[in-house]
């Protein structure tokens, strides 16, 4: 009996990087990846916050992330967000992806939960965080 080799499970940083790349591929804006592993009270190790230009764009980003992650062998533990909320959240256990309309992002200011030193990646190509490689 022959079995195919199984690919190793992705660790939380690899999951976060794959989510970021997928958000970039769908033209999400102002992507931030926060490394909050040292925060004992946090639910996740990595938080991704990005913006979509409209609810259809937000749904497209979320759908693409979900498809990409399923291809990698991962399904979200949960998803949340209604069209009227203008905000969607995908829960991959130790990685949470928040996709918001800019107005909602400005209102809730999720970025203010963590200081600048927690930013592992900023989508602006002129300001990447040191040491981050999307590969």
C-alpha cells in the first residue's frame, strides 16, 4: 500500500503570511499584520487588518481568502459579518483576519489596540516591517 506524502501543517505565521498574500492578490488596501504572540490575554497570535472599498469587495476578499486556505487544507473556525456591518472577520484559530470598509476601520481603529512595534507587515511597499518575507 502506497501513501502520498502529506504536506506539513502550516504554523500560525505561515497561515498569516498566506492570508496577507491572498488579501494583496484581491487588492485589499492598507494591510497590517500584527504579531501579538507575547500578549497572554490575546485569543490569536496574529491579527490581520485590511480594507475593502465596498461590501462586494470585502466579500470578494473574504471569499478568496477562504478558497485559498481550503486549498492549503484549512477551513475557518468561524466567519462573521453581515452586509450592513461593513466588516467581516475570518477566524483561523491563531490568525484572525479583519476586513473592513475604510469608514468602519476609521471608526473602530483596531490598529490602536497594539503599538507600532507589533506591526510585522504594512502593505505600503515603501514601509515594510523589517524582517518580513511574504514567502
